[in-house]
C-alpha cells in the first residue's frame, strides 16, 4: 500500500510539474537522497545481503532468490558490477520496493551499464525496475515480455535506444520519462500507449505500429527535442488520430 501511494504521488508530481512549467523543464531529483544512501550502502564493506533478504530468501550468485525461483534483489556484490545477466532458471522478478526506501539494488544503481535477460519466463517487469540507473546503456529485454511497466526506465540518462520485443502489447505511463532515449520503434504487437511515456526526453525518431488501438493524448507531453519525426502506417489508428496527440510544432509525421 505504501508503494502504491508513493507511485501515485510521483505520477501526480510529474503531472503538476508539466502544468506548472509548461514543459519547459522538470525536477528529476525526487529520490536524490535515497539514491545517495543506496550508493553508500553498496560501498559499505561491512554490510551484507541480510537487509535485503526476507525469511525464505537465499543469496545465490548475483541474486537474492525466493523459494519459488523468483529473483527479489541483486546481491550486494552484484550491485557493484556494470553488467548483469538474468539467468534462464528465473521464473519471475518479484521486486516491488523501489519507491519504499528499501535497498533495491536494481534501481538507482550508478554502476549498472548493461542488462541481459536470458530467462524466457518473464512476461512483466516490476514498476520502476531500473529507475534512476543513470549509467544504463544497453538492455536486452525478455523475449516473451508483455508490458513495459510504469517508470521502468525513468531517469536512465544513458539509455538512447532499446529494442522492444515483438510480444509487448502495452507501454505504461512514464516508462521512459527523463531517459536518454532518442530513437525507438514500437513493434506490431503494441496496442496501447500510456501518458507521458517520453516526457522530458530528447526523442528524435519514433515508429508507431499499425496495431495501435489506443494512444493517450498526452503520451508525447513535454518531449524536449527540437524535432521529433513520428513514422506511422498510412490509414492506421496512429495516422488517423495523429492530431489528437501531435499538437506541437516540433512534431512531424512521416510514413513507412
């Protein structure tokens, strides 16, 4: 319940910030203090993984696991690495404390640069999984992923592009806000795109699929690039509803 309240508060803060600033800027330092304390925790050689493991959890390799073969956290040593690989035997990610003040080493991790998902079992990523991972550059997402979650890559400043698997059907609100994303192609499986997905990014190139049936009118709010070219399929939902979400002079439609 606490996490839900904080997520809702963060979303409300983003919305109010957009209104107050007219998308001229934004405050992306909502968790600076928490991030600093997490860095100190990672670098504290006297600490161990006991603070992040609950009863029934166990540390094995780079991860803290629950009794159902689900990953609940990175180990403290793995949090110092630049690359992590989610192994094939992982059934799911059960990481839901990213906004609670707990030490979740997947988020707000300045060391992490690359993530590879080898597991084909994972269909959903926890909200805010990689939030504030400012050094994250490359992500190979699970091939059977169904959804890009809320705030999943928010504030990933070094992430300029990402390949979305062809089974993803939904991009949730604020998924890439404040990230470094410049180019992205949504696959022909995506049907729904939420609010403020690319807010305060320098997005330059966006491909929208013919499969889209629902686009929030504010999904491109506060995009901060000089020019954004949006490629659509002629006669598609995105083409016919282009004026509903593309009401700014820096947006240009093209066909592919």
